[in-house]
C-alpha cells in the first residue's frame, strides 16, 4: 500500500513509517488512503512530522476508554484527523507541530469538546503564522505585567513595532509587517482593537488607524491558546 517512499529515508525510517502507518490505519481506518497518498508524495522530512503526530496521537488513544476510541472511527472525527495530517505535513517548525498535536489531544481527552469546534480552531491555527501565535499570547500577558520573560524569549518577533524617525527603511518595513500581524489577528476575532476614545467607532465601516492604540485578548483567542497548549493553568484565569 505504501510505495515509492522518498529516497532520502534510510531503512530505519522506512520501517518507522510503515509501522506508524499500520497503527494509524488500524485505529482510524478512514484516513488510511490519505496517509498512503501523502507518504508516497511528500519529502522525507515532512513524513517525519506526520509520523511524530500519529505516534503522539496513538499514545493518547491507548489511554482512552473504548467509547472514545469508537468515536475516533466516525467519519466526522476522521475528517479532523485528515486536516491535522495535512497541516502536520506543511508545518514549518517543531512548535507548529506541537500546536497541532495539542489540539488533537485536547479533543480526545475532553469528551465534551465537539469535533466541529476543534476543526474550527484548527482552521484558525492554519490561518495564522508562528509569529502571530507569539503576538496572540503577548497581548494576553501584557495587561498583567507578566510579559518580561516572554518578551525576552521572543524579542526578535515582538520588538520594533514603533520605529523612530531616524530608523532605516528596513526597520520601517518590518514594523509595517508586524502591525499587519496584529490587524490580521483582530480580523479573525483572536484580538480586539482598543481605541483612543470610548465611542461606537467599531460601528463605522472605516476606522482611522491612528485611533487604534493597542489590542486586547478575546475569549476566542484565549481558547485557541489553551487548546494549542500555550496557556498555563494560572494564565487561563487572566
């Protein structure tokens, strides 16, 4: 069923791929053809990402009761796994892969989480980049003065949004990009804009960018951070 695997895979990697495929096809039968198709087409490094995700998922499945395991075999849940596999194959970082794995784990361990809700959050994750994830958490921590260590860790991403008048053209260009990240998060409902004056300014079709003085977290943004594993229990109450 698995043919023409990438030449860069060594024998151990091939054995690993085949083993993971067999296990995945057993506990999620409906996605077997998709996994087979992807494994035959994508580079070895991306295959490793899929294997990592499926291994982690399998470890979680072993801890679940039979009722939940049966739910995983439904067409609805299979479509969620399909989306996760595609995103895992396209993931550009280890952090991104961990976000995807965390969303799946949360959907498995909490029976009250609806599959369609998880798919929506996974879709939102797919629409933002790793820098935007960092910005999303920054605006959660910022109002509570809990951001010093986080800022130092991610200073390259978070700095430079307000360049001085003597800044270089490149610095201004980077600032424009970073500000666009925040606007994108606001457009998706993951952040909300804060304005200079209290008014019904959000009711207007056109808003002067100069009126936006900052951003704040939203319930949807916090939920996404929680499901991808970026909120500590203490931060969930912020």
